[in-house]
């Protein structure tokens, strides 16, 4: 996927005196992590194909502070939050979409108390709204009939009660959507939340992502669908650990839709 | 002389309720050792939560077997307490079955109490099997006092229900004998099968049996009431305020530390004078402590949570860290918080005010290894049938470790300094944030 995509920035919009329909908050994983960058690009392609007028902050974006806050560093979190809010308020941002449930949760729930009030959507919710408005078409394409199981990200599901948007999109792909024994509000964490992504786990008898991958493998899937760059990493590692990477793909919902259409 | 039983009854009643009231006052004082947090908003939603979750047991039935059995015992507990009202009136005034005038309704009430009593006995028996025979991990992992506590409560139930049915069985015999005082009243769908056991017993002995069971039943109830304060069983009362005062925000939203906001806003304000003396009316004192190292650093809702916890272990059985063999157990977080709070309360009782005992919640009860194993996934919060949040305590203790002690694991310190220096948890330059679009 080594091709440049056209991504306008807020600064460019501002220079032209225009306002985009929505700000795409890319997030740190989406900007820097090689795997997550593919998700970012897939989502951008869908935005383009749906003719969504969007922009990113680009170099003006900074970590939302989520991992700092969950680690207990409220000070660093608020510094990040206040800085980001100043930038977004200066651009008079009204609506934000992000492909990361951690950014989503933080922007939506924790920024208002610090002066950042935006309508925040997870990319699966946003894509679902495009679908409902008839701006996005989702077709099965090459995934038609494949067996897919969706792993609920904690910060999308339990934390914010978004369970149906990603599933509605997947169903549109004409795939065989199968549920793990623990799903929706009972979904098991991938093991990355609460800043665990950035540290070694405490001593135990298993890694959380292996436990969760086993849940997924029980459903005999062709594809494990995710809605979070960190879950994606954890599940991909889990599948590799089980030596199933040749038969099972871990893909973001946005990638599935974009790839189905060969965008 | 004929009033002696009435007088004894009133003395026992006052002593039983009085001692309980004394302990409830201690309980409230201990809970108020916590920091203030405002939960006076959205009264309607709070009331609905209480009605749905505590009164309606909505989260209990997510595990159907335990849930339905629990509802039977809960209904039995609430409904059979109508009978206690009659017992109290009879006890004070020396009457017998004062509500008998209700006629058909009385028959219906007594009849349903009996059916419930039997159902409670059956449920309690199954509970006991689940706790002691079947290998259910969340019960198996309880040792010592918490394990005994759970069983003692079940034995209490068995004794009280058996006494209730025995009392009725003897009463029925006496009614059939036409004994003085024993009016024909009530329906006895269960105790009619116990009653034949007492065939041929003299009227005097039957009265002794009936009175004995009656007295032991009411004294048993008073003992059970007072046992609550010392056991995990306070949830039968505290589930109601606990669900009322629960957090209404989305589960992913963690509270904003206002003390930090003030500092941050000052730093960000270009007009702030860094050398300004504090405003004159501000009292010089200890600077605000960030996070929690002891129970008094937690807020009163978190402390109420700890007294409400009945150690069912649903949180721990859903916890991803616990399931993969880490030390963290959300149930233990709640039990430790309560044990420490009780210790602080006892210290105050003994010394008049708290005297430093060289202990705190952190390290002496909850280790950092437990705290750092949490993925903040909210599975424990979702699992709790009475709206307890172990996660909020974990977060407050992490805040203390990081902001007061700089004691985060080194990997996390790297992550945090990356965010501080280059706006991402990894060491990438902020100026490279848009490079992905060109790759």
C-alpha cells in the first residue's frame, strides 16, 4: 500500500477560509504504527469515495493523553488535553471522527470538562451514518461468504456502549458474522488497555491477548475484525503466536470495507 | 407478673436494635472519612437505577442460576419480614397473631410466607453446595474468614426458616387442639407436613415448643441484624444507596482531577504571574495530595462501595488480568479497602481520633503489582450487580504512585516522557505526524 493519498490539513482549509465537514483525528497509532497506518489510509479512501469534506490536524495533532491518564499521570493528560483543545477550538472544530476508540473515548468524554466540546464519532459510527445517508456503498466483494468474528474494543463497547455500528457494517459485507462466546458487554479485553500496550505484563500464566485470540479461534474464523489499532496489534500477535497467520487475517472494519471495493 | 414476657421482649428488642443503630452510626462515620464528591445530580436517573438494579435485581440475573436463586432468597427476606412486624406487635402487647382478623388475606400471607420459606431453604442448600462442594473458582478462592462468613450467613437462614416453620407447625397443632389463645387463623401449606411429627405431644409441651421457636426466631433475627455490620452481608441494606449514588457517566470516562486542572490552567495562562504571592485569604496548609495511598484519600462513594461489596467475585471472574494468572483481583481491591477502612475506624474508636499506625492501603494491603496489572477494561464494573467500581480505586492509587511518588514502571515512564517531549507514546517526531500520507 505504498501510495500517497491526498490528505488536506486544517491549516490549508483555514488558509482558504473554508471549514471541513469533519475533522479526522488520526491518533498516534494511526500516524506512526506501520500496521495502523494501513487502517488510516483505508479510512481516508472511504472518506474520499464518499465525498466527505474532511481535514486532519497533521503536525498540529498531539497524543490525546489517554495512556497518560490511565497510567495515573493526570497532570500530563491535562497538559495534552488543554493543548489539543486550544488547537481545535482555534479552528472552531465541531465534529471529530477517529479510528481509535481510546482517542474517541478521551475526546468525547474527558475533553468537555476541560473546555473541548465536540461531536465525536468512532469511524464505525461515522461510516454507518454515511451508509444510512446513502453516501457510502458497502458490498461484499471478495469477502462475500467469509466467516468473520468481531472483537469488541473495551473503549468502544463497554466504555461507550457502541456495539452495533461495526456489526451493521460487517453484515453489509454479506459475510457470515459469528460471535465469540464473550462478546458485546461481556467481551474480553485484548490486553492493551490502561497503558498495558506500552509495558510488559505482570507475571501470570498467560498473556491476555492469547486468551482472547483463543476465544476468536474457537469460532473458526477466516477473518478477525477489529475496530481499534491496539486490539489489532494484540490480536495479530495472538494469531501469530498460534501460527495461524496464513489462514486468518486480522483486519479493521474500515479495511474490510475499503478492500472489498478494491479502493 | 403476667407482663414479664412483654417487658423482656421490649428489652431484647431495644438492645438488638440499639446496638445495630450504634454500629450504623460508626459505619456512616467511616464512610464520611472519604473525600467529598457530588452525587446530588440527576435524581430521577439515580432513583431509576436504584429501582432497576437494587430493587429489581436486573444485573443479578445475568448469571441465571445464581441470579434466580438470589431473587428467591431476596423475596423471601423482604416478604417474610411482614411476619416480623406481627411478631413485634405480638411481643410487645402479649397478643397472638394480631393480624388474624385479616381473615382470607391473613391465610394467603401466612401461606405464601411458608412457601417462600421452603424455597429459601432449597436455594440456601444449593448456595451451600455451590460454595463448598462444586468447584466454582470465585468461591474456591475464598479462604478463612470470608469463606466462613459466607457459610455462617447460609446457616443463619436455615435456622431462621426452620424455626419459622416449626413455630407454625406447633401453632397448627395447638389450633386443632383448641388451646387457649391459639385462634384458628392462617394457612399452613408447608408446616402441615411437619405438624404430624408433633402428634400426641401434650398441650403444655406444644406451647413450650411454639413459644420456644417464636422467641428463638425473633432473637435470631436480631442477632442476624447485628451480625451484618461484622460481615460481608451489609449489601442487603447498602445495595440501595450504592446503586443510587453510582457513577452515571459512560464507563470509559474517568474523573477529572480538579486540583490538577487549576495547576494546568495557571501554567497555560499567559497573564498569570508566576511569582505572585498566593491570595491573602488562602490558608497556608498542606498542598493537595494527588491520588490515593490510604482510604481517607478515596471519596465517600468508593468507601460506600467497599462496605456494599458482598464478595460474590463476579468482578474477579471477569477480570482479564485475573483470568491470566496475574495477582490483580478486583474483589480483593474492594475487600482490602473495607478492611483498611475498618482498621482506621477502630483506631478512631480507640484513640478518639486517628493515631498514625504506620500502615496504609497501598503496599500494606494492595501491592503495586496488582495495580499495574489492570487494563482498565471495565469488565469488573460491568459485572458488579450493585454498581461498585474497583477500577476507580485502582486509578486513584495509580495516580498517587505516578504523581506523588514517580513510581511508575520504567516502560510507562518512557511512554510518558515520549508524550511529554514529542506528543506520542513512541519516540517519533511530532513533525512526522503526516508522513503516512506520503508513504
